[in-house]
C-alpha cells in the first residue's frame, strides 16, 4: 500500500481513468481533518467522502507530487460528481478551489518526506493550483518540513507565482540533486534558491527565446541537459565541472558565431557528450566540434553526435574523427557520422581508442548515391578491437556478404562475441543474414539484424 500511494500520479493509462481519479480524490478527502470536511460540507452537503474517515492515511505515504496531475484529478472528480448529481454547476468552482486548497495542505503536512515536486504545466486552468501551493507554503510552517529532503524539483515557465514559491523553498529546501527548468526565464528569488543548494549536480534547461543565463553560475552541477535553446552557447562556461553534457533538439538555425563558443569551452572533466538535432546545419561546423573535443583533456568516454538529413550532404568528417582519436584515449562509445573514405581516420580511432566497445556509424553520402560500408568494415577487420561488442550501421549504404564474412572470420579468435545491427535503409548485397547466422552458431556473433528486430540466442 505505501508503494502504491507514494506516487499515485504514475498511473499512465487505465480502462477507467476517470474512476481512478475519483477514488484518489475521495481517498484524500476522507483523510482531511474535520474542519476541512466541514468547509466542504458547508458548500455541498452531498459530498459523501467528507462524511467518513479512511482506514489508511494515504497522504502520509506520498513521496511524489505532480501538481498538474493532482489538479487534473480534481477536475475529473468534479466532472464525475456533476454527472452523478453530487454537486451542481453553481458550486463546482468553489468546490474545486476548496478541494485543491485543503488537500494540498493535507498532502504537505501529512507526508513524512516528499522526494520529488513537479510544477510543470501549471498554466491557464491549472494556475490556481500553483497559486494555492504558494499560499500554503507561505502560511503553513509544517508544509515546508516535508520538503527538507526534496531531491527532484521541476517547473515550467515563469509568472508572478514562481518568485513566491522560490522564496518559500529557499528557507528549508536545500538538498535538491536534480533540477528541471522547462521554459526558462530570469525569475526573482531563483538565484537565491540555487545558491543554498548543497547537493545539486543534475540540471535540465529548456527554452526557445533569447534570454541570458549569465546570472547562474555553479560549480556543483556535473550533469547538464540543454534542450531547445536558440541563443549562443557561451553560457555553458558557467558550468566548469561538467562530466556529462547533453545538447538535444537544437533545431534553430545558428550562424557559425552561434556555435563558436562551444569550441572554446574548457570542460576538462567531461566524460559524456551527447548532441542531437533534426537539422544537418551543424555538420557544416564539424571543425568547431573537433576543437570542442580537443579541449576536454582526454576524459571523454561517450560521444554521440546525431543530426538530420544524413544522406543529403557531402562533407568532410576527417578532422572531427581525427580529433576524437587523438584526444579521447579512454573512449568507450562512439555514435556519429563518417564518410565511406574515412578509412585512415577510422583506423586511427581504432588504434588510439583501445577501450572502444560500441561503434555506431552513420554513413553519409548524397541523395542519388549509395556509399558502401565495405571500406570501413575492411579496416575494422584488420584492426585489433578486443573490446568491441557492438557494431551498428545507419544510412542509405551498401553492405556486402563477402566483407561481412571476412570481418567475422577475423574475429573468430578475439574471444568476445559481437552484436551486428543495421537499420532499414541499409541494403545488404548477398545473404548477409545467413553469414551472421553461421557465425552466431560458431560463437562469434551475439545477435544480429535490423536495429529494431534483433536475432539473439
């Protein structure tokens, strides 16, 4: 029971979700103190849940509060109550406000310790939930006690309510480890809230307008995920001790000047770099990404570089691959672009990065030409790659049976099985699957096939 009720918002789908929401709010109403029940009964006497007390104090089990889901649950409860004649249209707005107010206070004063607080999506019709939360935090001392050990905090946007919430949280909520900011804007009291955090090491930032992060400087964050940011990346210099950097959904067209700050970042502790966009434009500035890799002091273990329109461009990836090979001796995972003639660069990567265990190549070409993977696979066959466990290929390219057979045959004495995957756009010439099956039976291949449809044993 405590496990079930610690996160009641985790229910994603149900044959009768409205009924589940109704039972959830009924359970919380039944746990309300008598004066709160009296307030509800004074507005609408037919609320049966206010007339009884539950056998379990469900509010005390709560560990995770997602405010928008709570507000939606109350809305479901109101809709069901209207249909069942429990309340009437004239009183529904007052009932909604009172339930949110009294149950919010109940959850924050009865919960022994909230571990996550999610304030995203509390705009428009859910804004009253945010305002009520701010009032409860300001006027109920006990409500802050359950937030002392809060570890995960997320919010979206910035309005007149968030500064009040930051002001309240700053006094007691100082042990956050994970922070999610979805729709960042400079906000009063935000800097003070960040400054008092003792354990903050993981942050996600998302926004799509021109604003500045210059007011936020922290050395404690080691994992940063940046999403949908459309302004120059010089703000990243504020996060000097990053070990993991994720740049996702960069679908805004930056000029070269917009990417240049990335090349100057001295992230000496960086171990993971993940970049993903649906555009092909960043491929024009691979030299800047090569410089970025060169500034990481050799600590990188994982590099993922994903862009869109991979088969519509012809570019020079040699400097990028060479920089990785030269500057990342501890590399274990590489996922990114190559050209079919990057044989020497791949060889250098294999020779220098002896810990490489996963190689995922996006083979690039032009729209009316299919490159072949044979040149790169032949180079893989001649290199000692004892730690390589995964080889994946993406792109409109050709893979020949004879070359695959040579690659597996050279690995017969390596002692480590390999997984060999390709996507639906790869054209296999000859019976590549039969070759894979044969070497699987010989203990060379662990699994093989389309990336979404693997054959394993």
